[in-house]
C-alpha cells in the first residue's frame, strides 16, 4: 500500500500538470469506438440506482480494458443525507451492483473516494468534505451502447485547468426522474460563485438548481472542459446554489491512490455553448 505522502505527492504532480496534458485524455483516436450519439442508450445524465438511492451519472471514463460511468460517492452512502464527510461516512462496498439507465445489465461499483480515503486514513478536512466521486464499471455487454457526449451541450473537450473564478459561466445537464419527465429543465447554464475548499470544490448557481436525484451530474466550464461533479445543495453563499467537486482533483486522487489508470472520455459532439435551454439565460449575481 502506498503511503499517504506518496499519494499526496502524486496528486500534486498530476494537478500541476493538467495544462501540460498530465491527466487530459489522449487523442480521441485512442478512445474506444463509441456508439453514435443519436442511438447510444448510456451517456452522461442517465440515472443510476444503488439499493434505493437515485443519482445522475456525470462523465464517461475508460482504461485499456473497461468503460466506466461516474457518479458521486455519496450515492452509495449508508449514513443518510447529513453524512457528508467522506472520511467518516458509511458506504456500500465496492462490488455493489448499480443499475444504470440505458444498460441491459447492472454495472459494478469499483471505486469510491469515500472508501479509499478511509482506507488510507485521510484527515485533510477539505479533501474529506469535497472528494465525492465514484466509478461504476459497465458490463461488457453494454459498452457498445455508450457515448460520452454531454446531452444538449456536447463535450467534454478535456479536463478543466485551474478551476473557476466568480462570474465564470458553467454548464450542466441533470435529468432527475423527480422532475416527472420535464426534460426541458435538464440542461442548465449559470455562473460560478468561485472556487473553495482549497481547490476541491466550486460553488455554482444555475437557472434551476440541482435537486435530489441530480447528485453526481456533470458540470462543464466555459470552454467545455470537464469541471466537476454535483455534490451538494447549499444555503451559503447563495440559497439554492450547488457545491461541485473538482473532477481534476478527484480523478487524480483515484488514479494515485489505487491501481486504476482511468482516462476521461472526450465527447464525440462539439461543445455548443451558444445553445441556451428555455428559461436558462445566463444569470447575474444581483
């Protein structure tokens, strides 16, 4: 088992090298052959279900042998909605079956940041609070039905570099079934309220805030890069804002602290920020 010092050093190197491509995916030609976007049944935004818990998948990931879809670690939590510290909160174990929308077979929970931080005895309060990321390995029977493009917006085109500043535009897609089929509310655009948690989190405010069932949803930055994973509905700094875990740090931690060597899958569709959802005009902070 690697020491916590070695893990921290590996994460720092990976984060520092984002701009140089250290954790950006290789060119699209190195990726699996994805299903056409108009026929793919598995993609960012599908619902995931783990023993009664409902969440929304964020990005697609892959390695040399498997394809994964991301969700929030707390989607497999066992401590209720108030258990948010990943270093102390209970979770279902890896190996737990996960029902994935559009899949014909259950996926398998193969990574949880919560379980991994507990295994390594992490105590950093910002990491413990905001590193909320999990990977579900898709069954081989379903990998031919996957497309990694974010519905409506397209992308991601890479991994976000350096987080967000106050006022930066962000984009998301959440498709909670609790909206009773109102898919017009699924695509969202809004503004960042700034990076927090020593870089582990971003506070964002969108035209319709994330609701239960949207947890785990993907967020893109203004350039179409993968920014983060929807983790919390917040009261501060703005009522109805959401906390979004920084996916560059979460992915770096996953690869540095386990035997995983997972890449973000790039979207096959171009990022189209000019498309605005109905009622989803960019928001001011006033």
